[in-house]
C-alpha cells in the first residue's frame, strides 16, 4: 500500500498537514483531519523510518475513523514490517469485520504466515479466499498463491495454480512466462503441449502461447514441431528474442547448422550482442568444419566475456582440428590461466606438446591433470599412454597400479600396460594384460593398436584378439 516514493505535490504541503496533525494530537485543533490526510501522515512517518510515530498516528486516526479499512491496513503493514506478526494479524482480524473482501488484507495475511514459516497455512488461506474474488483481483491472488506453493516446494501445485490463471486470462503474461518453466521443471511437458495447443487454437495470435508450445515440444525432443511453433511465434512478434534462440537450438539438435545460423543472424539483427549467441554461431561453423569462421565468432564471444575460459578452450579445439598445435597451445594456456584447476585444459596442452614431440613437458601436463583429478579415468589414461609414447615403460607399470587404486580396473590402463610390456620384450606378461584389457573394454582396442600398429603383426597378439572378437560375436 505504501508508495515507493513519496510525492508532496500530489497532496499539497506535507508540512501543513503535519502541523495540523500535531494540533489534533495535542487537542488543539478546531477541526480534524480527513481520512486521506491521516493516511498521508502515517505514510510520511513510515517512509521516514519512524515506526513509533507511524503507529501512534494509526491509533489516533482509528479514534476518528474506527471503521476505516485503509487505516487498519496501514497499521497491519507497519506492524508486519516491524515483525510484530501477532499484533498485525489482530489488526487484520479487526479489518475483516468491516471489509471482508479486501484483497490487500488477504495478501498481507498470507505474507505474515509465510514470514512465520507457515507456508501450508498461507496456501490454505489463499485457496479459501480465492472464490471470493473475480477478475483481476482473483488473478492477483492466484499468482500470489503460486509463489506460496513455490516457497513451500509444492511444485505441482504451482503448475496447477498457473493453469487456473491461464484459464481465466489466456493472455496473462506472468502466468504464461512462469508455466513454461514449471512445465519442464515438473516433467509435465505433455500436459503443457495440450494446454498450449488449446490456447493457440482459441487465440492464434498469442505469441507467448506459441513460444510455450515450442518449448514443450523442444523439451520432448520433437524438434520439428518446436520449430513450427517458434515460427508462428516470431511471425506474430518478430522481436521475440528467446524464440529465435530456442529455434536455433532446435536446428542445431537436428544438425541443420545452416538454418541455425540464419536464425542466429536474425537474433543479432533484433537484439543486443551477446556472448552466448556468438558462441552458438561459432559452434555451428565448427560443425560445418569452417574452423576459421568458428574462431571468428568464438573470439567475438570472448570479447564480450573475456573471463569465459571455455571459449578459449573451444578456440584451441578448432586449431587442433587443423593440426595447428602451437596456436592451440596458446589458446588452451589462456583457458588454463583463467581456470587453473581444470584438468581437461592440462590434458589438451599435453596432447599438443606430444604432437610437437615435446614429450617431457607433455608428461608434466598429464601429471598436473592427474593431480587435479586423481579419481578421473581419463586423466590417468592420458598419463600412462603418454609414458608409453615417451618410452618410460617401467613407469607405466607403476602408474597403472596407482591408477587402479584410484579408479578401479579399467581396460584402457591394461592396453597401455600390455604395450609397455611388449616394448620391454615381456610378451607372455603382455598377453595376460591384453587379455584382461579385452575382457574389461573390448571396444577400446584402438587405444592399443594406435600405440603401435605393428603389434597386430605378432601372431600371438592377433590370435588373441581374433579369439575375443569371435567369442563376442557368438555371445550376441
């Protein structure tokens, strides 16, 4: 009820009103203040954080206007602000004797119950009162009820309440925006499709309803249908930015990167530049294998968000696709500088150094990755594979044992161990480790053969692999 900003001009001089109020308070006035003047005095004191004087003004006003719901409501609001909830509720009880259907009083009682950590009581109160109101007042009450259910974590009730709002007002912007989120959060996307299909049938120019329909289809992975809905949305409102974003995402899910780029270009035309849009465009160009264009947009994204380490990592990835290892290292290094605890960045730099035949430095990067993520299988695979390539065969055995302690027995570890044993001339032990690897991860054999394709020329190795492949076929 209180205004955020007090406007003196609207009421005349506050000094004059306060002077007359002081006369009334001291019993010196020839005439009393009218009800609105008392409200003005109460609001003045409250806005100036003088709760005591505001409360006193309420008491004095009540002696002249004992049946004034607005005075009682002001009193209840002041007491609520002071966390005197019992007194505030008493004031509301008194108000309701004279004005039973006062929406502000109903909502204030709900606020008090929430402040007392009684969300169930607040929800029950609003539910009971909802039938007493109609039109905009009912909508306001139901939207408040949805917030109460949100606070009490009754999320299905939030969705159901928003449905009621939309049934009353199918153009309620707040309800339509909220129900889109809650449909996905509660997993009621099929129901959302039904609701918004009916809405768009009844109100075909409702852009928000078309957007929500698209979002529901998108959540259900019906991307073609979602795109159709978004097309209707932007046909109605060509500046509906989120529809373009979601449409582009749907096209990307369908791997239709050309169309995604067209939509993103349109988004750039109507909206302000955003890093996420440039990043999405970079992704599309990367998928089209135009790595130079991809970097162009990734860099535009990084200019808007220079602290986003992930962007620099993506730039590095485009360089690796072109085997530009030194440039890739520079980008990965920037990413690592921004996030020094990221093991993936350490491994990426290590992989580039290995390609440049700087093996010792590469191994340092792999060791850092293992230190950062000791329970991550991928970091250990990079390390033991790197040790194999660098020729530290004895160390492979040591590190595989440590890796098993952290991650358990993984086939990839034993492929590297088998390769190291073969390089050391320990063929029998190598076959035992290779057999274990084939048993644990038969589909990861390429890791072993990539280390040295000549291993397949050994009869004992090729025979073992053939036997396992045959057994796998027979077991299917």
